[in-house]
């Protein structure tokens, strides 16, 4: 399939998500700590320090997660030196101008949280039995690849679907979102939209759900991501961007072809009654090949079911077809790994997860074999008997 124009990268709104992780611009002129690199695999025996008191645009949880990946020489240095070293790594993904916007967004978020009165306080703390389907909970508690595969379907390579959320929780979350939107309009505050492409919906982290969603990711997405997305940081997810999007009459109608600013994306339909709005997937690509043609086996359409989740690589190209009737609301969690984003700089080989890189490598191998075979046959034909 030839793409009509350049594919978009769906990123957060310019204000950022308040934790500073995930923006891709790099500032090479800042001071560095030499060539000391992060460990690819975490030091599971090391107990990281707490960073709740650190004044930073980055979420404290990121520092604790990142500390397990510090080089051995950094593990015994004073805490302030660790903070400085980790801030230097994280700042490469967030230029000074963006950091200023993130700080302003953080102030905006605090203003919302201090003034908004929740409608359903029970959605702000994670209650597994009330949130999740029993089959999903059992798989997470068993925590084995077999238990996950028992509840997952993989209708297309790298796309996993499963029943996840209780209908009652979906209804409560929709009520909470609608209550928040009405309140914002009543007090004449601005709603920060989820990203650069969606014009409707809101950021769940902005009005008090960040802590719950952190736990949601760490305890109920990361175990699956470790098994099925290890090559893109699935075992080191340490931050998220959580939001809802809305489609239908007087809302967004459809969503253009794009990739997400995430390592792993969770997308769950909350409801309501609607028709249309299918997701269409067109293969995983690295930055170099993001606009390359789609191969026949990469075409896949996904039909939303309330409470059912679809989990996929953030670089899996996709879009949403028009919602032809009704009102559709989806919750998304962009899950990110600061470790993976740092380690990507040191990759010397092709990204194993990119479909086009994989095809190019296979083609080079085929040509090499063909050339070697031709040279061998030519040598045999010219040999004296």
C-alpha cells in the first residue's frame, strides 16, 4: 500500500504530560558524564533510593526505575550525583523550551486537582476486583506466559486483544470524564487535549488519576509487556500518558494514519453505543521506514468491543476509521521506557522489530547467498579436470 503523504507521529499536546518523558528531541550541547552507559538489564539486587522529594519536571518514579540501570560505578556515589546523572540522561529528550511548558502544565494540573471535586472517588484508587474481569485478574496473578496466552488473542502479529475492564468500571470512568468536562466548561478553564491529533477527549492524569494509572501500568500492563514486547522496553516501562478520546457527532470523526509516542500502547473501548470506528493497522516501522509501503500480511482491521483491550507496539502504524453513528469513548495508556529510549542510541544493528528493516536484512542475506553460489559455480565450471 502506498501512503498518501507522510505518516504522522501522534504525540502529546505541546504542554507535555507533566513527567517529561517521551519527547524525542535531543540536546547534544549539555554537559555529560563521559561515555558511561546504562545497563541494558536492570540490577534486580540493587535497592533504589526514593526520590519523592526531588523537585523536577520528571516523575519521581522514573528516577527509582532508572537507578537500577545505572552503570556499576554510579551505584555507590552520593544520591545527588545519581540525580544529576539521571537528569542529564532524561534532559536529552526534553529541550529547555519544552521543560518550561512542562512546568507550566504541572502548575495547571495542580490547579485542577486542588479545585475539582470527583464524582466517583472510587475510580481514583485501584480496586482490581472492581476494575478488571476475573479471567484477566487470574492471568495476572498466575503471571506466566501460558496464563497470558490463555486469555489473549493475537489476530495479527504483535497485536494482542483480551477482555480487560468490567462494564461497571467503564461506566464509572465515562461518568467521571463527563463530569470533569462539564466542570471545566462551567469554571471556564481550558482542557488540555490528549495529543496533537485528537481535538476531543482529556488527559486523565490532569485531574487526579495519575497515581492510579501508574499502578495500573506497573501491576497490570508491565507483566504482559515483559513477555510480549521485551525488544522495545516492555520490561522497563516506567512512565505513562493516560487519556481518553471521543468520537462521534460533534466530536472527532476519525483519526489519521500515525504512530504513537510510546513503547507499548494499551487501548480499551469504554463505550457507548456506536458503529464504525475500526482501528486499521499497517505494520511496525522504525523512524527510517515509517512511510514505507505496507506488505499484504500487515493489513489488519480491529473492531472495538466495550471493555476489551488491544495492546500493541507504539510504532505499529495505525489509524481509526470514521465513527458513523453514536458516541465512542476509548481509554489509552501510552507506556514508556526511559531506559529503552536511552539504549536506542547505542544500537548498531537494525531494529529487529521493524518490518521493513527485517525485510531488507533478509534481502541482503538472499543476495549474499546468491552471489556466493554464483561465484562457486563459476569457479567449479572453470576448474581443470
